[in-house]
């Protein structure tokens, strides 16, 4: 990963890269391990994950199990080595940070992009005060938690702090992958991740 960098990740994409504007359809919050109740991904399981994502027309997904980054890296390895890199896989994990659920994405060149998953769930007294400089984005849509998210507040905070707004599935079933997704250039995600130097969780 370190050697390939962003150009490697981009050239490794075999489909969907050129929508004319460089934007990719990405679901950046999925729990594929939980969805399949198996934390050692087999080739067959990974094929099912890729098929589910492609059925929704996605270019890529982040795999963000709770406190488990190894699973995402393993899926990525299988897709790269055995499935001709046909889907972009971004390894990540979901962790607790105070009252927040923070989703961490591991990007090329050792950079990490962090966003708050479903802000408002669990309930938080003062969302603004919980968001520090380590955060790069906020989820604005999440099919399970749309009702918990105060859209007006989240949009205002995103504007004030220059945070990216994200729509993700938070899928706990393979059929839910891509239910919501974000269209974004990989370059923008990486640039935002590099903006604040921070340590790894
Ligand atoms: Zn969560
Ligand atoms: Zn989640």
C-alpha cells in the first residue's frame, strides 16, 4: 500500500473510474464481517461482498468492522490478488471516541480519514464540543439512523469546520451495501485526510 500510493490505488481500479468527473461512488461505512458472521473472509464470502457492491453500481467500499481493522485488510488482499482488483476496498474500523462512533479509514501513504458515524446516536449532549481537529467528516445520512441525525446541526457544523458530509449504508447485511453512498474523488478524501497530522488509534 505504501509503495503504490494514490496513483496505485487509482490505476488498480478496473471499472467506473471515469464518470467524466473522477468522482467515485463509495459506501464508506459497512460491516461485512458482521453481515456474514465470519471474521476470516473466504474467497467465496469476498465474492459475495464484491457482487453486492457491484449490484448497486458502486466503485468501492470501506470495510469498517467494530474495533477490527485486520478484517478489512484481509478482504482487500483477496480482492487484489484473487479477484483482479475489481472493486476498490478501503480498510477501516469503527471505534468509540467518548460518546461518538468514529469511523477510521486507512488511506494510502499512511494517512487516515476519520468521520463521525450517525452523529446523534448514541445521543450526545453537545455534538459541537465533541468534534475535535482529528475529525474530517460527518455522516449526514445513514439508513438505520436518519431519524437520530439532526440534519440542520450537522450541515452547520460541517460548514463551520469544513468537514465532509457523507452518506453511507452502515450495512449489517450484504444486501444493504450501497443503500446510501457518497460520490467523491479519491484525491479529495486523501487531501482531507492529510490536512491534520494526527496519531493512529
Ligand atoms: Zn456505530
Ligand atoms: Zn457502523
